[in-house]
C-alpha cells in the first residue's frame, strides 16, 4: 500500500481548471437558481448516495429581493458628529444600483460593497437592548472588542429599514473571510484567523438567541421547540445509526456555548449542515477561481462563476432541509424570506474572483531553494502540483468506498491521507471525500488541515502531533485539551534542518 501511495503522490497531475470567458457584464449575468445547473451540482452524500434536495427555482425566485444599504457601527467615541442622527433620517437606500454599473471596475466595486456591507438578513434585530449594547462604550470596552483604526467594528452593521427605524445586523461575508495586517489593513478573502484576528463584539451571539438562530450561517428561524431539538435540526444525521449529534438533543445553551467557544479555535464556526464535533475551518477565497470543487469535502462543483453565485445564495438563504427520504426541519422552522438579486450575486462573485493575496514578506532565498528541492524529492507535487499547488482532485476518507455509479465530474485519487474522517463521513456535508487543497498562501492562512487543529507549519511537521498527549495549537474537542492530529504524515520523518528548509519554501508560495 505504501508503494502505491508513493507512486500516486509522485505522478504529476495536470490540474483541470475552469475557463472564464470575457463578457459584456450587463448582458451576461447568469441565472443563480438554474434548475438545469442544480441537477448535478451537489455531490452525493456518503451513506445514502443521494444529493441534498435543492429548493425549487419557483420557491427561490418567489423570495423578495432585499437590497438594503447598511452602515458602519463605530466604537463609541469614534462616531462622526451627527452620524446617529443621520441614520435616523436617511431611511432605506439601495446597496447595489445596477443601472449605474457600466464597466468591469464598477461591477467589482459593487461586489466589494456586497462582501463587506451586505448583511445576513436573518440577523437583523430591533431589540433595544442589543442596539443599546452596540452604543455602550463601557460594555464593549470590557468585552475586549477590537475596532479597525478608523473606529469601525467590523462584525456589526446598522440597517435603516425606514425613516426613524434603524436595525442592528451583521455582515454576511466579511467577518469570516477577512484577516488583518498589523497596521489594520484588511486582507479580504483570507480566513479571519490568518495574519491577525480582531476580537469580535459580544453582540452577534446574542442576536442569535434573540432571533432564534442556531448560528450566524443558519438561514432559518428555528421553531419554539426545546433548544436541543433546534441544534439537532441544524446538524443531525438521521441516516446514521451511530449519529453523534443525537447528544445535542439534551444540550443546554450554556453547554452549546462551551462547544462553540472551543470550535472557534479551528478558525471557523459550526455551520448549518456541518457539525460542532467535526470542524470545517473557514476557507480561503483568494484563488477560488482556480478551484474545481467548493468546500473541504467537495460538496459542490465549481464549473463557472454561476456556481459561485449559487453557493453564495445557498449558504445565505437556500440551505437544504431534505436528504433523500430524510427531512430534518421542524414544522415551525421558517426559511429566511428574502434573497439577493442575481446582479448583486454576480457582482459579489466578480469581486471574489478579483481578490489577490497580500504582499508576501518571505524571501525565496537559499533556504527556500533547498526546501523546494525537498518538496520535489518527497513527491509533494503529485498532489500539490505547481503552479496552483493542487491537482484539483479528491482523496478518499478513511472508511469510504466510492460507489461504482459516482458522478463522472468527481476526479478521485484512489488514496487516503489518513486525516480524521468525521467531517467527510458523519455529517450532512459528508461526501466521503476531501479535496486536495492548494498550498498557495499557507503563510497567511493561519490554520491547517480541514479541521484547523494545526496552527502553524512547524506544528504540521512535528511528529508529536500524532500522540494522544498532543496539545493542538488550533481546534481541539471541547471536552479535552489534548488531541492526536492524525493523517497527512508526509514530511514528519525529515531531519530538523530539512523540515526548516521545506517550511521556508512553503512560506514563499
């Protein structure tokens, strides 16, 4: 088996990447919820070999379009003079004005506003207690919340819904997919736990409770049933007899907060259809244009810009609740009753495609050159193929046998790298596969492997991470500080000097 794996890892694969045609932007906006495209977009799930059921185009396009402009929330003491009074008077304004978009640059700038300013509609609240908290200097200071150099709190927004009425909400994309340089400059697209993470306000978790949300990404207002039942709706896998998520049914809000707090060290949060027990770190969006699959478990194809629009719509308002014959939603659970326009999602996708990595301060010196030679000698390019440093293929999770009728769109290597199979096998995002990630930008991403348990390249190549007594730098189970980070053992037997050289090279990518 070792010989077979070595051969597979040393065969250079040609990356299959989509081709993006030039287009007239006004006339080329794809249809987001295109049922022909949806038909084979999702990957069948491990254990039941069916795709999650998408909502119909009729249901999706029956949702009213929400295009409300949002405004920055300032740390008290930094708000411009007359700002709050302006918010009370301004009334609802459009965030994206399609008729004004004439050039590619116009569309990309509209996408930038979508990325940083469009809010998660389900998080809007008029709760006076939370609005007062956002303007309470003492409470925010005691919470340790960090603002940008201009005093803006990046994880909350004001939303004037009518004249004299201002809701509080949270951005849809920016908080998870932005890290910050030491000078406070944003690196959009990078995972929040990258170069520098700003400490968030205590407001958003309280919005979740007030609005009956499981978490920030849940596009559902949960029913009135017991708290544990709400959690099971979000994460339960009823087709598994050994479903670990059954224990959620008896969980209290304080116990859930304990899990959520531990999970955040993975560089992510428990996502709808994911799992609080099997983490999925926040993805790096920089360079996503060249990726063939979306999500660590390749839940969806990335064939063109329409698929990225589709995915943005999915996580915002259209997450599935039906999986074959299994229905996970309670009768009184309600889907978010609004969507973004196709034009707004197109602008967002164009902006994400335009994102560039930050300046890399790591030199390609003699040490890095030696590391490059080690990278080649050890067969790393077999999976992490230059110039993308991924072959855009899938590996098999431990315990999974790909079905003979798997979709032809899945390009599968007949190997497993031995990482924890939980996310790929025991969740509603479980396809049985993990995609080969790109190594580009590993110097700024901040968490490694799909669960984010590894916090540094030094830890990645430390043989001690395989031990049960290992203290992870990233995620660890909420009920244990130790955790053996198994799998992807390539490079663990290198001499210390070679390990340092390999790391020096990886940091230049």
